[in-house]
C-alpha cells in the first residue's frame, strides 16, 4: 500500500529504530513505547489486519511467531513478555497493517483486562 506508514518504514522511506529484517519480516521499536522494551513485528507483505489473514499466510505468520521469542530475549526480555495484536476499530487498531507488539522489560506488566470479582 502506497500510503501505509508501516509499508513506508519497511521500504526505508521513513526511518525507524531497526530490530530485525529478513526477506519477509521487519521489526522495529515503537515510537511511543509502553514499556522499556516495545517493538513491533510486521510482515513486509501488506496485510491490513489479522481479520484479513488467509490460509496462504500460514507460513508467514508461523515464521513471525517463531521469531518473536528470540527477538524478545535479544531485546532483554529474559523473564517473559507480552504480545498484542490489535484488530480493527473495536480492537484498537490504529495502523491498518498487521503488526504484533512485543512488550516487556519490566518486573511485571500491568494487567490488561481486570478480572471481575
């Protein structure tokens, strides 16, 4: 997508703090980190959201999920991390290019959704 900010980052048109890159995947630090470690893993292929994933994306998504723990450890998350995929308007997605947030680097991350008591 020509105007997608993440596609522009992948193409090098917008600078980013690089974490990882291969033929299919790009990872970079979030510009508004929620924790000491906060980066995103995106497919180079433009997929608008998790809701648009198809069977043909199975290998790509599997590769991304296998890559995430290694990158998290390399970034200092040796005792755990959180992964978040916001999907669609209701899910809080702000950039419509599939991306997985990897968040950690604290003693313990806050509860995302409080349990009813």
